[in-house]
């Protein structure tokens, strides 16, 4: 909250897709609430495939990246962020890293 509008990427962690990020930040998420999307017949599989390959980060399709440090692919996400040189870290604590598009 307090940042310019934009789309936030949050990884899907097992059955927890971090719905609180959208609620607390008042920002749109890149992919979230997959169970709701599935129940309403919205096809989200293409976007989910992009997320799994981290293409949304490589091509700067999101404005913010919210990554819990418990995420099993954290090192991969950080490597893609560094290689893309399109994001800067704006928050880091013991639980989460947040990046913003430059």
C-alpha cells in the first residue's frame, strides 16, 4: 500500500495463493484465487504456465513481485529478477521480499 497502482505477482504456495496480498495492497494480482477462477469457468491456464516458467518476470508483465522467503523457487525467482535488471528491491524482512519495476 502507498505505492503507485500496478499488478502484483504472488506465487501460489501449495493450496495457499496468498489472497491477503490483493486485499492489503489494494492492487490487482497477476494470478490469484485459482479455485474461484476454475469454479467460474475462467481459463487461467496460459497465465499459470507463464508463472511456472517465470516468463511474467522476464518480460516485466508485472509491476510488483511479492515473494515469501518460504517459497521453494525463491532462488530461481531472484535469479530471473537479477538477470532481467527490470526490478528493484523495495522491501525485505525475515518473511518476504518485495520488488518493484524500475
